[in-house]
C-alpha cells in the first residue's frame, strides 16, 4: 500500500512537470523564458501534494526538460557558458521552491495533527468531566434520599414515642391494659381520620391541660 502511495505521489510530480512542459512549449513564442513560473508551479505543487521526495523528483524532471528544450543548444543536454548562471539559478530556485512548499505542507500537517490531538483530548476530558458530574449528581441524589429516609425514620420514632406515652396516659386514666389502650387510640384515629401521632398528641395535650388545671 505504501509503495502504491509513493508511486502515486511521484506520478503526480511527473504529470505536473509534463503539464508545465507542454504549456511552456505553447507559450515559448510569447515569452522568452515561459518555463520559469510554470515549472516552479509544477515543483511547488509536487512538493505540496507529494512531499519532499516527489518535490525533488519534480526538480530533477524540470531541470532535464528545461535543459533539453529551453537552454541553448536546444534539444541537447549541454549548456552554453553564457547560460550556465541562468540555468544554475533556475535549479537553485526550483530546489528552494520545492523545499519551501514541502516545509509548509509538513507544518500544516503537523498543525492539523496537533489540532486533532487537541480535539481528541478535549473530547476525552469532556467525557471524563461529564462522567464526574453524573457521579456527583448521583451521590447528591443518594444523599438526599438518605436524608429523606433519615427524616422519615426520625418522624416514625418520634411518633412511636408519642404513641407509647399516650398509651401510658390512657392506661392510667382508664385503668386498661396496653393493648386495649392502643386499640382505643386506633379507633379514635379511624373515626376522626387522624394519624396515630395526632391522636397521641391530643391525648398528651389533654393530660397536660388536666394536670395544669389541678
């Protein structure tokens, strides 16, 4: 798979240089040196899409094409002494263009990778935060439930104490047993449609009032 990808990248470089060569040949009658910007564009595109190796490959192909078609003597790989400096400048410029393009591409890929990593970390931390919030909410719910149960148990215990106290009062006042006193309070609760606690409080209050009046 990697070989296919590498071949494809170099194939892109070949296509870019071929397009630059074809366009330069068409524009040769209009511009003295049309290959300059076209081959530079081909080199930069090859380095941008393919990377460093395809970029240098495009530089090599461009150098060969320029030497053969556009530097006297034409259709020859020889270079005249008068055009040597110009040809060298082209090669150096093409190498620089390739390096700049591939470097910017690498920087962009590094930034994209860093952004993706950051987004993944943010998503991970967000998930952890949401999980922590859910756990805190569950703990708070359980705490409220325990407080409610504690309050209910405290109320039941308090009611039981009042009922026991009221039973004692009824036993003393009516000369009856504990079970009969409880049934008496139970009947009053049903008849008056009040809770046993309310009946017990009423019995205790009446007893306190009676004691206070004596």
